[in-house]
């Protein structure tokens, strides 16, 4: 170390000294006051300058050989304090301990921190290209507000129970974003761009392990919970609130066959070869009017519309219900479509299934060729199985028209109106019979008696049997027996019988 100029400040007396290079140490026991320049050492031949404090071992040293100013002050106290003016660094500032800024810290260049940066106020980048970059971990204890862009090339993690990322503007993520519990109080917009030519490409993926095992545990991948408060009264009459709206459309002019456009694809899957699950539901849809609600004009559990403004060439179907049973074991009940009435009050519903034409759209356009068409079905037992006494009510007209060439009815048929048969009405079983509680007529629609047979040019009636000739039995006027008339080779004979059973054996 070069020779040392030792200066001790002991009094308030002033004197002016110009010191050049000294061969030995110089001790001045009074104050130094100079109106010019105080030069210590010479150019390229400097000397150390040491300032002592009132505490042993604490000093300010200008080290000429190191070109460095060292302040050794008291731990925890300010060793360098600027009460006014600015501190400017044209080169790097390296801080190995904590740095506390009570006001605003403005950094115009790149700043590298190897330790911790604790900000109790705001950290703001104001320039257009101002960046805040970290190659390690950035930990934010309080709230952080960003009015510009925030880019994270690694992980942005909030670890505290109340840790949150809040943004008043747009939050843009170019890569994968992994979120634990996330609350969005404003709008969340996801603009996806497909980056793969084949395979699956999901703009947003919700995945996780369902580990809830406590009784009553319910896990939802996505929960939409919207509430219109009591103060948000509608006065316009055209308000529509929707939990989830899906719009998928194509503007492609491709004519390649086989492409598919699906608005919503839902699947629930039982994939537990060693377990048992009670119910698997593809979708559960409920429209509900709560007990505390007012009145509801109309309610639909499911409303499905198919609207083709452009041409549809093959199939136009509003609802397609399919069953793919591939297991050999048949369940107790199998229904492709089940309609249930589980009302707990009132007198029941008007109909289980109603087929309806909206005549306001045009009678011809809204008409059905067949309300129910089972022409392509393979039926094992019967097309329709009826209950309630096998009753078919045909509205106000009471007319049932059967257009098939061959129609079979098994069992008794009771008709309270008219039956018009354009072909043959045949009973084939041994007990087959036509029974009418009213009048019966053949050849006339205005019967004048219980049985009216009218013919033009042919035999009015032929009575025959397979084992004997025809026999006509009449009940006596006194209701005591029966008189039966038979014919043989032009001779008419009659016999009397006491009972209907004996009369039925007429001719034996």
C-alpha cells in the first residue's frame, strides 16, 4: 500500500492545504478548509484515504490500489445517506444484501438480481419495451398489478392459500397453462389456434383424478353457477340467460365426404373391470321450477330443433335414439325410449307422447305421412302392446281406418261407432265372432232393425255349416225356448228346443 495521508477532524478551525506526494505520513490535528481542489497523490500514483469514525473498527476507506471506496459502518444503520439529490449509476450495481426503497425505484436498463427483491409498493415498467425478466423464481407476496404485457417462459406459481393472479386487462398464454383453484370475476375469453394437422387438438382441457371418497362427495369437471339477483328485474321482455352456449360452424367450401360437425359430444364411461357402479348416465337434464318461484308459462326438459335452411339430401332427423348392447347378458328391462310420469299431485298428464303439427306454418308442410312408421322394424311379438283394456280412442271422429290388405285382430274388439270394411272381415278361430250391442247391417248404412241385410241381384243371405246344412234358430216370444228352421231338398222343417245349447245343435 502506498503512503497514507491521515486526516483527523478535531476542531472547527479552517485552513487551506494543497498536498502533493508525501514521502511520509502527515498528521493534521485541526480542520481542513479549502476553497480550491484537494488533491491526494498524483495521477497513476494515488494513495489511500482513510476516514475514521467514533467507533472502533468502522471507517471509510478509499483504496487507491483497488480503485474502490469501502464504507465499514454500524450494522443496521445507514452508512451512506443522500438526503437530497439523485444517485446515478452508469455501470452495474451489485447488491448482495437487502435493498429497501421507500419511494420510487426507476430502472432504465437491465437489472439482474441474484438475491430477493421485496416490493411493498408498485413495480412498474413504463417504457414500450420495458421488461421484467427472471430466470429463477419470482415470488410475489402481495397483489401485483400489470397494465402492460406479462410474459412467463417458465412457471408462475402462487403458493399461499390466498395467492391469486388478478388482471384488469387481457391475460395471454401462448403455451400450456396449469391452474389449481382459479377464480375469474370478469370475462374469460379463450382464442384457440389448432397447431396440429391430425389427431386431437383441444383448446381447453380439464383433467384430473377424482379422489373423493367421503359420503356425498360430488366432483364436477366444470361448474356453471349463474344467478339473476332479485334486484335485476327485466322490463324489456326479451332477456335470455344461458348457462352454456355452444356454437360450432364451418365456413369451409370442402366437398370431401365423411366430415362431421358436432355441437356437443358427451360421454360417460364405466371402465372398471373389477368394480361395480350403480348408474351411468350420458346426460342428466332438468328444468325446474322451485317451490319459492312465481309462475312459469311453459317449461321444457329438453328442446331439440333441426333447422335446414339449405338442402339436406339424405336424412333429416330431430332425435335419434340408439342402443348398442354388445354384452351377452340381457338386463331385466330394455327400452330404447322410456316415458315416465312421476307427478306427486294433480290428476296426471294429458298424454305420454304427443305428435303435433303446427298448422300455422302451413298445413301441407306441417303434415305427417305417417305419425308412427314401423315399416323397417323387426318386431318379435307385436307392433304395439296396449294396456287399460286395450283401448284406442281416436279423437272426435271415432273413425279408425285400416288400409292394409290383410289385417288380423286377436281377441275381442268392441266398437262403439261405425266400422267400415272395404275388403273382408274374417274370423278364423273356432270361437271367432262378431258381436254388436247395437244394430248390424249388410248392404245398407241405415239399418231399420237389429240386423238389416240388403242385397241387389244376389242372394240376401246364405246359412251353411261344415258338417250339416244351414239352420236358423229363433227365440220364442214367450222366452220359454227356441224354434229352429232347417231346409232339406226344398222342404222347410222346424224343431223346438228348450235351451240355447240344444238349439245350437240344430240339425243333429
